[in-house]
C-alpha cells in the first residue's frame, strides 16, 4: 500500500494505492492521520480510487481515523470507492458514518468551505 499526501488549502488528500488489509498499511494510515492532526490539519479526504481490496482491519483503520478527526472537530471524506470496497462498507453498514463522494474536486471544494 502506498499513501501519497497532497494539500489543497485546508484539506489534506491521502491517495491510497493497493490493498488495505492490516499492518503495516493500517498502522501507517492511522499514523499519518495522527501526524496531520498534530500539524493542525483536521479536514482529510481519503482517495480510495486505487484501493483494490479492504478487509475488516482496513475498515477499522478508517473508522479509527474518523474517530481521531472527530475528537478534534474535524472531518473525513471518502472519495472514489470501488464497487468491491463500497460493498464492504455497505455490508457492515459503516457507510452511514461517512461522507462518501465520487468526485474528488467537488469533495475538496466542499470540505474547504466547511
């Protein structure tokens, strides 16, 4: 799993590529979110367009990331979920916890306005 970070004004976009299925990937994701919070960034988008598969550990890392950001009155958007990834979130009904978007630029614009 590769994670690429880009800043768009007040919004950090973490682009994930590969599988999110457990350590070390899940630990890296939550560590990166923690570092963003320490840096004062609390508006984050996870770009999941290139995530091939996610399991319960990967979902847990995303939920933990959401919790960390919410404790700081922040936001976490999920963008570009593939059908496979979306099905995991739908089956667990965790999709209801997240703001899910198809268009990255629209999500960035919306989150910058919050």
